[in-house]
C-alpha cells in the first residue's frame, strides 16, 4: 500500500509498503527512531508506546495500515538534549529514570495524561500509566514527575 | 517520601551526599541513549538461535539441509563450529555456548542461523531438524539427589554441599522449652528486565567489537575470548545503555555476545542477535527455588537456643552462580539473629529445569523468607510481639554469626533500625487495632528485617579499578569496569570524582565501560558497585589531585598540604583571596607536562572462609535493614492489597539520596511481586509455561502502595565516604514483611511463595474446617 504519516511533525511518504508491517518496525528500522522499544511483542509491556493523533498506541501490535495519514509523536519530537520539554526535565528532576527502557513510553503517557486533564490526581496517574511496565523505579518517581508536570501546566495556564 | 537520618556531625561534603540528578538521564528522556538493539551497522546479518526441543537427551543428528535452502541464509553454525573452549562458566565450567552432545533443558542452544534478514533467520531456525536419544527427565531437586536419579552431568547431581556446625544443637534443643519444625518454599523468579538480551558483533581486522546487553562486560569478554579461541585483547566489549539487569544479564547475555561474535567471525560480517521475550525467558537463568527445613528450639521468654537447618536449592541444568548463591544462604542462614547452636546442611542440585543463577538478593531473600516467617511463628506461639522477639535475638556488637565471625568494626545497627522503624510506623497501635478487624476486608501489619554481607566476600576476588583523567580545559573523564544498569553507578562515581577534585558534577563525564580501556573491576554484583567503584574513582582522583596540588603549591609559594580544591577553584589556605580556577590550573599543568591521568585500584579487606567447616569471616562488613508492610486481605476472595511499606536501611553513607530512594522503591515493587504474584512455571515434563509478560506478571503501577524510605547512616570504615551496600537490601526482606502482614490479617500463614489468593483461600478454608 501507499502510506503517508507524520512523525514528530515531519511528513513521510512510502510508495509501496507492506500494510501488515508493524508500526514499531517502521519507526525503528526505516526511520531510525529508536526511542520506541521492543519488550514483549504482544502488547503487554507497553514500552513500544507512541502517541497516534495524541492517543497512546502500542506500536508492536499496530500494523502501519492503521496509521495512514495520522500524526505520530515520540520523545524525539517532544524535546532535544539542547532543549528538553518540561516533562522530560521533570523526569530527570524527580529521578523517574533508572535503566531508561520504559522511559520514552512513560513520558508519552505523561504527556497524554496531562494534556487530557491537567487537574489529574496522583491516584489517577497511577492507574493511567499501568499499561506500561517498569522493573526499576517502583513507579513512584514516575507518578511524581507526571504530577509535577501537571501542576506546572496548570500554573502556566493560570498565568 | 524519604529521609536521611544523619547521626553525627560529619565533614561537610559538596557533591557526595547531595541529591544530584542522574548523569545519564538526559540521554534517556530524549531518546538519544542507545541500547544494544538500537545499533544498526551497514552490511549486518541477523542471527537467531535454535533451542532444544526436549529437556534431556543426547543429540543424534542435526539436519540443517532444509534450513540452508531458505533464501538469505548465510551461515548455520552448530557446536562443531566453536574454535575455542567448549565448556565455560564460573565457578564450574559446565555451560556450553552451543551444546554439542547433550541437551539438559529446553533453553539449550543447539544451532545458530545468520541470514540477510531477521525473517529469513527465524524461518531457517524453525527448519533445523534435530534428532535426539531422549533421557529421563528430573525436575525436582530432592528426586535428583537420589542415588538412582538420572545424571544430568557426569559429576553427579549434587553440585555443592556446604555445612555450618556451631555449638551443640542437641544441647541447644535440651535447653529449649519449645521445639518446632517448619518447611518453607520459594519459586523460580524471572528477572524481568524490560530489555531482552541482545548483541551486535562487528569484525574489525583480527578483532571483534561487541555491543551487548551485558551486566559484566569483562565476563562477556572472557567468554567470547574462550569461545573464539582468541586472546582477550582481540575482543572489545562495549556496554551501551543497559535496560535493566538485576543480576540477570551475566551468563546468558555473555553467551549471546559470544554467539554473535562467533557468527561474525564465521561470516566476516557484522552480526546482530536480538532475543524475543519468549527466547529470553526460555533460556535465561532465574532466581533459585528453595526448599528450607528449619527445626528451632526456643525458651519461654523467646530466646532461640538451637537451629537445625536443611536447605536444598534447584540449580537447574547448569551450575552458574549456584555454589556462590548457596554460600550466601549458608553464612546468613539464621538471618540477623544470634543463635548459639547450629547444624546446617545446604545443597544445590542439578535438574532438567531452566538453570538458576544470580538475581538481586543472591540467596538471601529465600533465607529471609524462612527465618522472618519463623520469627513470627515463634512470637505467635509465645504470645509475644513480633518486634519484641526480634529485639530479643537480633545481633548486636560482639555477636557471633553462624561462621564464628564476631560482628565488630562497624555499627551493628539492626536493633536501632527495628526500634526506629516500629516507632515511625506506629507499630504497636496498628498491630492492636488491626487485630480487631472482623469484616471481609481485614488489615494486617508485618515486620521483617535482615543483615547482609557486603560485596563478594570470601567467595571472590574483590577488587575494582578506575581511570580519572583531567583534560586541558579542566573537565574530567572517568571510567571503570563497574557498570551502569539503571542503578546509578555512573552518577555516584561522577559525584566521587567531583567531590575529590572540588568541581561541580557537570565537569565530570563517565565513559564506558569498554573492556579495552576500562579497568577490569570484577563484576557489578553483590551490591558492590558504589563501594568498589567509588572507592577506585576516589583513589585515582586523589592521585591527580595531589599532582595538581603540588603544582598549585609552586604557584602560591606554599606546600601542597595547604592547597584547597573547592567549587571549581583552587587556592592556598594561607591566602584564600588569591585563587585560580580549576580549568586554568589544568591548562597550566599541561603546559608544564604534569600527568593528569591516573589509575585507581581499590581492594576490599582480606577475609577467609573454610567451606569444609563453615568457619571464618565470610564478609568484611555487613549492612542492616528492615521493612514494615501493611496489607488489606479480603477473606472472601483471598485478594491482598499492599497499602503501605516503610523501609529503613543503613547503607553506611548515602552517596546520592535521590537515586538511593529510587533503589528502595524499585526493590519494594520487586518484593511485592515476589511475595504475591510472580512465578516462573514449568510443566511436569520440563516445558516452561510463563514465557512472556501476559503469563509472567510483574507489579504494575496501580498495585504500588505508598512507600516511606528512611536511611540511617553509620559510616563504615571500609567504604568510600563510609558507603557500603543498598541495591539488594532494597529487595531482600520485603516479601516476608508482606506475608507476615497477611498472617496478621487472616490468622493463616502461607509458607510457600508466592502467597496467591488461591493459597490464602485454601488455608482459610482449612482453618474454618478445623473449628
């Protein structure tokens, strides 16, 4: 099939692509976006999460045919080492990163959660990040980082 | 939340002891950190393994003819293609990178395919046909110990038998008012690092460069060098970002590195090998299941007089770290309690299950589960409070351990920890109040505590090295063989260099580990990374500092003892106004040909342990800790919710309160999984059932309780800045605090982990029937 996608605000067109190709393989192997990880390949661990039109999607069980014409966001599109996004800074500040393998997925969840509702509570964040596994942090610093970002967004909104 | 309790006023530190941000976090949050599977190089091949089809049998024939016909296949290798040593492994070389004659479990590798595409390699691997002469399978370690059991290795099935003989148990039991016998069991646990094992091997002339998911790059180098039959300087192992390990990326990950290297050598092309989760869980080693039988004598007032212990651990198909894991269980067999009379026999045994090896805790968590359950059972018999029974028997300065070691030279802080934590958790009040719960949902509170021998102890050669180099612009590069796997090793080592040289941490970058220039530092295991790694960096940084101080002394017309390094400046105590910036001084040093590069070498104190008598000093110092857990149990459904965990640790000195707290949170999460849900299951014939996260379930965010972390600092004379261990203690004793809380809530005791709702319901039903 012919495929057009927008990844981190950049347009990509493929003249001929296997519609069953997994989104994760397209992103990693064809576009070199390696922040999208492979952990289980059956949709249980969540480390392959990307935002498709703003909504978390597990790219290891999503065929590219499902994302034709859509906007995809990964952490590379959120910020850079020179200019990290506030959420990325909160992840550093709150020590929400240990091995870093689940980190890109967790950050994207955080971005989605706060965009949806900056008044989100810690308890709600806890439930909402549950689709992504983390073996290192016990999740607590991740929840704190996302909450701090939500408070930051609220403060900015009130100004 | 977390809090560091500092006992005494100590020397003011500027970087160490401060909540510094993780030095590798920026790369990880922006997606610029590269993990092994993220490397793609031109012309690379993809390699896939073919695993054994049966758990035990001789290989009669390997037919690769159909596989070779798959388009894109470049090379299929079997054991015959290994040019070097066929059997590897430490301490007993019984493991094979590719099995040649006999398969011993379902995760043995019998062949490897390298192909132009991953699809072709996978397809070809499926078409490899292996004919076997099947052998009888033995899965139960007690069956395997019998004389007539099928022999898994020629040496017999009992790998190691350690003994403890202290005092006179018969006399001890005579002194007791009560003697009880209990059996406890634990399960196989999968490390569940989220990044599956992988390697990329690149041939460069007569060298092989490897990027691998290896916890211990120097071990990967050794295994690859042996397998390929080439010297170590021709193998360069680079550790990229590592997606978790927890002890799990040693043996198996090293074999994956060696296999990729073998295929690269055979094809002359770069070879990438990335395991699927199923392949990883099938092949990689696990935490040992234990059978633990304790006969205990105690007096009416709660004093333990004797313990007779028999422990059998399932090593599975290969020995791996089993003797070393058993060592720790042996020398810590009574937990953190002084027992005057002990007779202990400890066995680790081959079976045809997946093999067992190193995992966070390393033989301590199993023993802690038994001993800490036992303490509560004794308290219940005597009608004593669990805190009280612990204080009655817990170690103090001068106590004698099972091996005859006298605890001294460091603060034996366990009693202090138990008392403080019980107070913080409001133990007495909650214990009483929760006991009155009568509804379907009942609350419980449980305590558990432990001690732990720091670092490798007498089980290994305990050394570490580091290089510190100050550049001409005053910025600093450091490296060590101590590796980063998420625990924060790079950060604490960077803090150490910054502290010694009096510069902000931003001046320091940790590079490596890379086996071609990072000094071999022994493995990053046994909660020794901070102790040994920071120790080595400190030595190296002090050497460089002294050279710079001597040079600065000339500038300031004084002696080098008067030179102070602080906040990026260097000055003489005599005249602090007259200062030079650290970068300026570095530049001057270079212009005057001063060597600003040094290797630091750090040795643990010498100790000795006799495996025959079980006597000696197994570790040079110990760390102490406790957990208190609160649970809610639904007695109708068996559901357990962990509501709160309080943890207190004495890691000597907290080098980084921010990352230290993270270690404890992660340890608590893993401990909840160990207590309540995780179990790697193998069916009755030796085939694994739980090969991915849908069946092997680890703790998710919504299951995490509120956690309060406390650090009680008692700086240890043997560690840099007084620091010792934390990584394993964070996990070691969480599970029994939870099972003790469940027993408090329900009145029933689960003696085999995990405490699933089915087990709890069954026990509740039995209790009901007894009424």
